[in-house]
C-alpha cells in the first residue's frame, strides 16, 4: 500500500461525498491519476476537477501535481 493510499484511507470518513467518489476512483485506478489530466479524471470519475483538487488538499498535498 502506498503512502497516498494510506492517507486516503485515514481521512476517508472526513471527506465530502465528491471527494470520496474521487478517492474511490483513485484507489481502483491509481495509474490513471499519474497519466491523465485532471479534466479527464473528472470526466471518468464523475466528479468535478475541483473535487480532485479538494481531495488532494484534504490528504495533505498542494494539488494533483504534488500528489
């Protein structure tokens, strides 16, 4: 399990519904996150780009690039 997965699981209950949806997508498709632009991630996961950024910040990163 990666550090990011540990952070997500540790904060999961405190995330918003949209952040949880992004987190679920990340946990099932971790390689997509490193290879896709945030707009594609948003479309594929069914949440906004802003939800992805909020998820990153909620687990202690500045944004998707920092993740």
